[in-house]
C-alpha cells in the first residue's frame, strides 16, 4: 500500500500541496511556516541518488510557477534547485553525494515575484541518501560435538537489527536452511553490531556453507560467507577398529587425531575401488576461479582384508583393436560383498565443479537452449505509465554490466537469445513515462536471476563389471564415472539388453552418482548382456555410454558337475526308494 501524507503551506492565500515520491513510495512530513513543528521527524532513508518529488498546486492560475528549495546543511542555507510551471506534477532531484537533504517549496505569482522572500524555510520533506552497503565479517568454526559457532560483526551507521539473516547450505544443490538470530542480545555500539550464534546443523555432507546477510535501513545489503568441514556425528560413530595412518590435510579436520591416526571407517572400505575427492574439497570456491582437479591414483590397491588367492569367474575379453583398455578388471581383483539391487548407500556424489563467473553460493537455473523468455513484473506504476523496459546483462558475476536490449511491447515476458553457452545474470530496469528511471546495475551488483545456458552432454563411462561368487553368486557389480559441471541431483540410469542396439530394459533409473550399483540377475535376463548408462544434467542434456562387448550370463548362476558313481545297495538296506530313469 502507498502511504500518502498531505503537507500544507499557506502563502499569500494560495494553498500548495507537496507529495514526495521516493523509491516508489510517497512520503511526507507535515509542517507549517506560520507555526513551529510539534515534533521533528527523522529523515527518510533511501539508497537511490535520483528520485522524483511530485507536487500539486490547488490554484495553478494564481501561482504559475513553483521552485524546489534544497538544504544540505540541516536548514542553515537554502538554494533554489529547480523552478518550473505549476502545471507540471513533479520535480526530479539528483543527489551528488550521500547525506541528508531538506526540501521546501517556494511559489511565484504571475509577475514572477516570489510570494515568500524569506531566506529560511521550514523543511517539508527530509531525505537521507545512503548508498553504502554494510560491511559484514563472518568467522565460523565447527566443534567435534557437531555444534557450529558463527561469530559476526556488522558495521553500518544505519544497520537494521531486524534484517540480519544467517543460513547454511549442506550441498550446492540443496536450499539454504535459516538459523535464528536474536539481535537484541548482540553487542551494539555506534555503527557496530556484533554477536555470536550457535546451532547444531542438520548436515548430510562433510562440507557446509554458512552465509550472513545484513541490511541497513535504506535497503543496502551486505553479505559474507564461509565454507567449512563439519563432523557427521550421527553417521560416523567412534569405531573400535585398528587405527591407520592418513595423509595430513590443510586446515582443521574435526575427525583428525594426534599423529594423524583415525579409526577405521567401514564405509570407506566399500568405496575403495572408486577414486574419491580430498576430504577438504569445497564445492564453493572462495573466489570465482575454476578449482583445479586433484591427481587420483590410477590403480587403487586392494584392501589388506582380501583373502589370498581369491578369484572370480568372468570371461577374458580379447585385446581391443583400438588400443582402448577394456572396462573389465582382471579376475583376481578384489570385489566387496554386494547388496542385491542397490547402489552403495554411503557413497556420496563427487562435488560438481564451480563455473568461472558463478558467484559463490549461487545456483543458476539451467536450460539447454540459447533462446528463452524472462518473466518479470512491474510494481507501483504511476499515472504517467511505463516508458520502456530495459534488460541488463552480466557475464562475470556482476563485475561489469551491459545493456541487453529493450522490450518492444513493454509486457512480460522478455524474449532473450544469447550467442553461446555460459552463466548469464539478468536485471530489469524500468523507465517511467515521465522519464524517471530506476537504478541501473552497478559493478558488484547481483542479478535478479542467473541462467546457465548449457548445451553440453554429461560424460558417462562404465569402468568395471565384476561377477559375484560364493554367497554373492548371481550379482553383477557395476562401476562407472559420470562428470558434468551441473549434474542433476539423481542423474544416473542403468539399462541392459540382449543387443547393443536395444531395446533397453531398466536396471535402475534416477539413482545418485555414487559410482557403483549391485545388480541381482533374475531369470528373465538373457544369456549375453549388453549394458548402457545414461547421465542427465540440470538442463536436461543426456549423455550415454554402451558396452559394445556382451557379458556372459553363465558366470552368474550356480553350477554343478557329476564327479563319480556308487552302486546301490540291496533294496532292503536302503532308507528310501531309488529314482527310476526311463
């Protein structure tokens, strides 16, 4: 709702009314030049340097001209800012600097003589222009108990204690979870607000991002964020296993012990065949640079728990004529005990790579087309209507902005077509029919919406297929890799067929990118099996990989062989009747 206040100024029998419009809202403060103000009101805080001040004169014929008077020293000195016809409906004021500005109106008669010759005026409107964003400092630590402590400091002369928001994110694809802050208990001094917040996060990953946002009373926003490792207390109990030596890592690991010894984690044993990212890998870079991949071991060593001389039945594929290694591992390689028809529940998807240009902690909307429509809405349209709708674009996380065109019909949606893949940020700026324009984006501003134009398919490969033996006969252990900067949350689907050209039947669809799936073979599965994997990203691009060489089903079923014979005893000595073969 728009707040409207009427300011009365009686001068030479002419009733003048001034309505102030700042930041799409109408403000005013009632005063009279003939009587002292009963209560001095605080100035209105705004973050725009240009705004309109509408006015209305009840008798425009008697007062053909009006002048906007301005003081930037709290009424000590007044200057005429702009003089125009009273038949117009507003002044447009532009502040060169931050500060407090007082406004009043002077009227002129038909001869051009001021109806009030005084050099001093009672302010009819006070506006404080504040374009400075709050300075936010954040220091976050995780205790071994799982509790997280956030110490924060906010510096701004007009900070709003009710507009401080603390939140955390446990993965790049999950939403932010709010954390309650009681600002009334924080330390407060002139222009400084500091406090400490403790909570137990609902963490499902070892890496967490904590973000603090603060707003001042003018609407300027400042933010700080920090990523850290947290111990997964509920999922990682203190096993009484044999300690092992682990490489040291930079920074504090809540699970590290003196000397680098940590308890054996049974979850790690089931993932030993797949290279894992470093424990301190952070999916949110502290800057906008591409993280460099870590060197992984090409041939992971078998676990020391492997029984000596273990072998598994599988066909020995011939050497590939192209020189590419077969996806099957040697038969004497170790295989973990499988769980029928399940992927490893404890294997976590590897973090996706952060794109250059994507602001930390921001998840874009992904599409797989260069043309799309942006839906927008225009609020508080004045009587002069809309002049034009401008689109502004950034390709470098808001460091620079450039105009992207004008909406010809001035109605949502705004049709956009880009030239190439990448991360785009968009903002809409509205120009009114009276020529007043909203604030155009400045370097460092964030976009209204971030769009990831992604035309590339994910890369997926089946790396290993192993037979089961003993109690695990009848299972296939399928391992794979799938990479894409923006994989979907559950991107993997596995299929089988009796032919490399299909048709394909599902093994498992829409599963996590854990790198492993244990498949229990059922009677309807053909003797020779072809496997296919598909991976989908957030934009809907699908990459697939097909094993061109079939897997023989005879290694997956129990076998028996007649080794000798023994003559039957006389009928009277037998416990039961023999089987008669006809």
